[in-house]
C-alpha cells in the first residue's frame, strides 16, 4: 500500500504539472526534488489495497475501515515535513502563530512579507482530530453502542478529512491548479478543493446508502464480510 501510495502521489503531481516535465521527462523519476500529492497517494494506496484484497480473497471495506485512522495519523505527521522544508504555507498574516519563511522560499509576489499562515499546522491538527474521531467511532462500534456497518468509517474519513482540506487549501500559495498557474489559480480550479468536494459527495452518498437505505456498500473485491 505504501509503495502504491508513493507512485500514485508522484503520477498525480506529474500529470497536473506536466509543463515542468515535458521537455525533460527523466525528471519524472526525480522524486527527491519534491513533487508529490496526497490525493494521488490516496488513489494509489486504495488501488493497491483493492488488489491485495482480491489476491487474498478478503473483503475490501472492513480492511479499509481498519486502515483509515492510521492514514489520518500518518497525514498529520507527514505535514511536518512541510515545516522543515519551509513549503506548503499560506497567505501572509500577522497572527501570533504565523510562520516565518526564509526569503529564498517566498513566492516572488510576497518577497516583502515575512510571516505566513502555517497551513501545514492547520492540516496536521485537523488530521489528528480526524484520527481521534475515527478511533472513537471504531471503539463505539466494537462496544455495540453504535451501528457501524462495513465502509462507514471510510466514508466518515472521506468527509472529515476533505472538509478540512477544502478550507485549508484556500489559504495555500502553492496549489495544484487546473488551466491556470499558482499562487491564486486565477480563473481556474484548485485541484485539491475539487477533489475534496468529490470525496465529500462520495462519503456522504456512502453513508446515505448504509444508514438511510440500510444496504451494504458494493465490495469491489467481489466478496462480502
């Protein structure tokens, strides 16, 4: 799953930033220079998990439900890499918790600004909250105090994580854009916000299916719990 996540994260980023690589496609493999995206990691990791389930003839949704709290925790820890690299920060701000960014890492539009929103911190704290929520729901489900059908935790993760990512992405100065350039994606779309909206809709539809219609989610592995 980890390998699939890394490959997916890189391919997703390269696809959206192909203008950087079209003249020297060997740079696609230079992951150490940066350029990965969490939504690509989620897609790649999920696909490999599905292949694993089909190989082992194991139901998909119960396994994914076990994994998503750890995914949220991993995202919370991983965001601190942005802090050490002085990257993925937000708009200029004078708030007490503002992050000071070295001159070399500031966008050219903001060279006269020194302090910025620590969006890495916002997302790290948000993801810790998502992890805590998922663990609480998991425990209540195991205690029989909450009906928690297979796939419910995964749907909650999609909605909870994506809700936070949507508003935090609006602050960032280095978004992946569709049809335009950062930092503001003028006239275009921020891909992380678009993906977040899609995942919120998918998670909401899954919960509606489970709790309103009281039917199990279709298992892409071809098996049932």
